[in-house]
C-alpha cells in the first residue's frame, strides 16, 4: 500500500515566475526511510512543505493514502496524519509533557498523561525535566523532546528537515537511529531532507533533488 503518491507535481512562485518543484512523480511506502539529498536552495524545504500540506501544488497532485491533499482539510491532516520536525522542532513554550498532550489533543487522541510520560522517560528525560518549562531545559533535552513528539504521535508520515541543524552533532546519530528504527517497526513513512551526507546511512532509499527534479539514486541495505 502506498503511503504517498506524487503525480506529476509542480510548484511555482510568481515573482518572478520560477519552478521550485518541476513535474515530480514518486511513490513512498510505509515502514520505509527516505533521504532526499540536495544543495542549498534546491527546494528541499518546499518539497517537505508540500508533503506536509503547508503548500499546495501549482499543478499535479499529492495523494496520502489515496486522497488528494488539495481536496481535504489540511489543518486536520497536519494534526492527525503527519508529524514534522523542522528547524525549531515545533515546540510550544510549556513543559515537555504539555507539548505531547497538546499534540495528542490536536490529533483527537485519548492518551493518558502517564503514557506520554513513559515516552519522555524512554528517550532520556528525568521525571523532573518532564514537568519543567522548555525554556529551562538544555538544547540536548529539548532535542530529546523532539524525538518523543514523533514517538508519541499516531501520524503515519514523519518529515524531518535538515537534521544536521535540528540535532546536535553528539546526539544526531543516536536520535536518528531511534527514529528510523521506530518508524520501520511501526510502519510509518519517514522522509528526511538534508544537504548533509551524514544521515544517508539511515535511509532505505536515497533520492536527489536538483533543478526542481526529484530523482531516485539508489536503494540501500540496512543492517
């Protein structure tokens, strides 16, 4: 079953008229990890914004579980079907537990606070840190919360933009290993966009984005 199907999708901006994404067709499956490699200004963030429903294709279509994103309530889609880790991790100024509770509320999930606490403990927070304001936590602990946000979400699609900037160098490998293993085990489709090559080793498939074209490069065997 296809999680995402992109059919001849293009995205243009009009001032001046420039094609950022140009006639892309691709299929993304559940339980697979994809790495989109591209240089600065190659359109990686725009590509993830289209998959997240933050933008709509100028032409063509993107289907999630067979439904055209342009034809649905995209706010509901982002709340229930996709979880995004972009530049700032998308955390609100509250406690780690409150962040996970808010995400569950928006997704319409009935989850006990104790279950969310267990996820936070599992990624490495202490019982005290779970109920501390985000602003009082170190960058390292905040990054653990990013990971917990994904692992507590019912979303079937996970999008990560520039993990080299999102995660500290000493945490990146450990957190990406946790996230990729989690997504494979739980049949979630994980798409990582990055200009760095350090994260390629975590992907089942490597794709490249250049000149608005998304091109399949190779499939990898993951141990």
